[in-house]
């Protein structure tokens, strides 16, 4: 008999296709895309592998019960009818979070409280003692999702969000999420078969994620723990076996990753993060101003970067974006350059026509990931060869 069950991987808007592809490559079954989520099937070992390896997932949820709910009393009764002692003891701690998209239920915090009460009351009735709530480091994280009248109760196997890879201890004011960074690199089509450059590297996240992709290192190998490690059915031996098998699939990388920033203090943080990720040998850090820089290689170059946000810039936006375009055009021939910006208007000032423009969100900020192809000589010359 198959031990596979249904799971849900949560992701950022626009990354559903990337995540579905990652899941298929890992060996997931029945992969189907939702909105900011991908549904799939696998067994316990696969759940461990998904948490360890997926670059574009934020959470891996394991649904344990689905039912229809019409009002709060209904929700309370049905949550209470679940056999919670299978997953939790009165000595454990737990936390509930909820997401709702429904006319009958409009307040996710209230839904989470109702579900929490149902679980606590059931233990109190049955055993005279109740498990405690711990919002920061619970033994079990429970997820309640209500879509109109359909309610799904899941266990959160990841614990804290999977973008918290564990290598980034030093950050700047607005560091890019590790999942967003990895997704941008995958979306840019970079596969480790050319040199890579981040000219505004901040805390080094894009360069580190690029190195992990190039070497096929599991995305979350540096995390201290996953939610499933506190589950009652946790199989430590199986997890160690899965981790070892994932590490056996790493590969050599024969190109270079360059990262630079104009701030010395910022570069120190980036270097510390790369060292935490055990990847400092793969990344060449350099203090320089992109606008006075030369291409670091004669070969084809792949650039991905995240220009600083407007609120962090004390420069004129128009000039800043025009300088990006001018620098690429003048100093970076034979380059594919990608960057993300939340200032969609500012793109007009780059002075180059993007060959791709993809809608993404950086936090809550609607953004565009754009691609500029910089040819050797003029574009016309390329086609007349």
C-alpha cells in the first residue's frame, strides 16, 4: 500500500510554475498549480526532502482534515472532532494560524482563536490539562484555511518560513527574501553554465543563492530546524538518510560568481553570510561602484541584481535608472542583465527596451523583474552577421 498523501507547498505570486517544476524534478506525484501554492503527493521522506531542497517554497503543509463550515459554532465543533492526541500531547505547545477567503468568515485572527479554543477545550475535557500556546517556537504549528465554505486543517511541516535559510545573520535595511532571490535567478534561466554577477549585492543573498543553484546544494541545508522535527512521528534516521542523499547530488561549478557593492560595511556583511553558508570560495566580493565598473570577464555574463529602493536612495531616481542603462550599454556587452524594481515608472529612464517584464511582489510591493539583452556591438550588427 502506498504511504503517499496530499501536501501543499506555499510560494510567492508568480513562482507557481517554478515551484511545480522543482517538485516534479524532486519526484513529487500529481503536481498541480494553485495561486501562490502548488499541490502534490509524496510520502514522509519526500516531505523531508521537499523542506530541505525546494528553493521557491515558503511552507510545506500536510492537510489532515477537510470539511464544510457554515458558521463559527460549526468550525469549533468540527475542529474539536479531530483526534488531536494523534499529533499533540497536553505537555506540548502549539500555535494556530489561519487564512480566510470567505463571506461567512472574514477575520483570520478570529478563526485562528476559535480553532485554538476547540483544541484546548477538547484536551481539558478529556485529560483535565491543556497544551500551552507558544507563538514563537511551538511543538506543532497548525494551519486553518477557509475558502468560502471549504475548511482545510493542515500541519505546518516547515516551522518558520522556508525563506529563513539559516545562513543570513547579517542584513542591511531591506534585504531581499531568499525565496524571492532564488526564484529570480531560476526565472532568469541561469543554470550555472556562465559567470554570474550581482553589482549591487547588499547582504549577498543573490550571489549566495546563485552559488547554491550552481552547485545543486539543498536550499535549506543551513537551517537549524524544521517543524516536522518536533512531530510525534518524526523519523530522525530517515531524515538523516534523506539529507545525505541530497548532499550526494551536489556538483562542481566551473565558472565564477562576482558580487560587488559600493559600501565597505555592506560587503563585510555579505562576506560573513557567504561564510555562514560555506560558499565563500565560490564568490568573489569586490568593493566598487557599478556606475564606474568594467565587465569582470570577457565571456558571456549573467547579471541579476536588486537596485536599492527609493526610500534608501538619496539620489535622483531618473538619473539613477538612466545610469543603470548607460553603464550596461557602454561597459557590459554580451550580457543578459536582469533586475527587480518596485518603481515601475522609473524603468522608462533606463533607455533600453526590456526583452522580458515579469510581475512579481517584493514583500507587499508590486514589482517588475526585467531583462535587458546587451549585445556585442549594436543589435543590428548581430543580425547582419
